[in-house]
C-alpha cells in the first residue's frame, strides 16, 4: 500500500470513505485506484480500528471526517493534526521514497510514481552515501542517528 499511497494527493487520501476499504477473512484492501491496494500489517489493523471507531461514532462515511457535517477533513486540518503528533510530513515522504528506491530500481520507481527521471536516482545515490557513512561509524553513533 505504501507505494500506492505515495503517489496519491492528500485530497484523495482525505476523500477515502468506508466504501473504499474492503476487509475479507484474510486481507484488507484499499481502493486508491484500480486495482485496489492490499494494506500490510500493522497498517491494516490500524485502518480497521479507525473504521470501527468512526462507525461507532456515527455520522458520515468519510474515513477522515471534517468539522462540517458531510465533508471530509481539510488538507490543512490533517497536516496540523499530523504535526501535532510529531510527524514531519516532508521528511516522512522523503524517507518513504528512499526506502522504495532500495527495494526497486530507481527508473522503475520514477515511472510508477510519476516522478521526474532524475528524482529517484538522486535518492538512490543519497541513500547509498548515507548507508556508507552510517556503516563506517561505530554502533553507538549509528543508534544516535536512528
């Protein structure tokens, strides 16, 4: 799911309704496009908890309900809530991209995410440099950076 979520604009994430989430005996899938994306643990469990809480609270079917009845949360509202939780949004997105380029070739990631062809190779190079620098430090210094 994280790959599909990376390329979604925040307005699309905020427009997720309960109808976009399917839970079977074995899987949780989220419809962000076609085909729906499987949601891995621990996110699947967290997503189902949120749906359960929102269902018990009643009201509309938005996953991220806004202040106005029948409207999703605003992008500014979500950004504010995430910052309040200590989640640095830009750094989180860059960290997810760096992890992705470790898993798949940079050109493939760039094409799949709609990024410019130099973005993911640059992240691959950055990650390689950071990995080399970290591996040359003693273990105590690495723990401080992590």
